[in-house]
């Protein structure tokens, strides 16, 4: 796949992300203060940076697990068909579960994953997304906690990629495609 040339403009700074995670963790701790162990489920691959920072900030007994779901592949548009590529290793029946997503766009992935996990009868299941693009929603789904609401822009960084690139950026950046001059 040939990529179009692009530049990345900072949309949300690393400092703003860290401050927001700290605030979200205070709310999550209040919600789950009575839990004997919170199962934090990261949706791979985009949530791996977010989940790492989130669990380090939580002062709760935690178990971490991962589920890989895909509706994008290497494209910029959702296929709307959600496939589970890697399932949880552990059981969640009668457990408190927090599902961590990088971005809610159309809503198909988190909606599908939430229904799947609810069928496994957790005690309580909550969701958190770092980013939310409500203008793109095709499924009526809203995460219990959201880091930032963003406009309909293609973003990268902080675990989010464009064709497997830019996950390592410490901030959220807006991708701006460059038009090459005609020769």
C-alpha cells in the first residue's frame, strides 16, 4: 500500500493526556472502590499505550487482559464488520470489568465487544475510550468515560496508527495530507 505524503499537527498534547487520565482514574476508583479485583481489558492494538498509563495510575487490585478486535485493517475507513482476532485468556463471569478502547468512531467495535463480554456474565462491565468522534457514530453507543471528544479528523499517536505507523508518538496528532505540486 502506497501512502500519501502527510504531516502531523498536534491535536492533544502529552501533558493534556496525562492530566485527563489522572482525572479519569479518580472517577474509576470511586466506581470500583469495593472491587476485590478489576479486570482491565485492553482492545488491541490501539489502546496499549492508554491502558499502560491508565493502570499505572489506578490504585486498585488489577488484572490486565487483552482482546483484539478489528474493523479497519490498514485502511482509514471502517469495514463495519467486527472480527475478534484474539480473545481474552481469562474468564470474566461475576467479575468487575473495565474495557479500554483508544477511539470510538462508528461505534461498531465497542458495541460488538461489549455485547460479547456481557454475554459472559460479568458482575459489572464499564467502558472507557480515550477519544470519541460522535459525529461519525453509526451505532448508538457511548462509553461510560471518555478522555476527549474530537471532531471528524484522522488522528494518530499515543497508540493509534496509520498503516501501523505513528503509534509511538506521545501525543494525539491530526493527520494532514499534503498535496504534491503538479510537475
